[in-house]
C-alpha cells in the first residue's frame, strides 16, 4: 500500500515538474482577457463542421 502511494506521489511530482512551466508560460501568453475570443473561435470551429449525414 505504501509502495503504491509512493509511486502515485512520484508520478504527481514529475507531472507537476514537467507541466508547471508549460502552464505558467501559457498563462502569461494567453491572458484571461483573450479567453472569450479563443472560446468563441473554438465554438465557431466546433459547430461549423459539416454534418456527417450530408453527402
């Protein structure tokens, strides 16, 4: 049980160590004021795809 807990904590540590700089960089590049624009573009892209049944 403790071995499993050790491996889980080790995985969490390395995941944080690898992904935290990426998340910090994206936080500075994509500031919160850009989120509505990105969300609207994402929704337009999502719903603009042609229906599969239309051939």
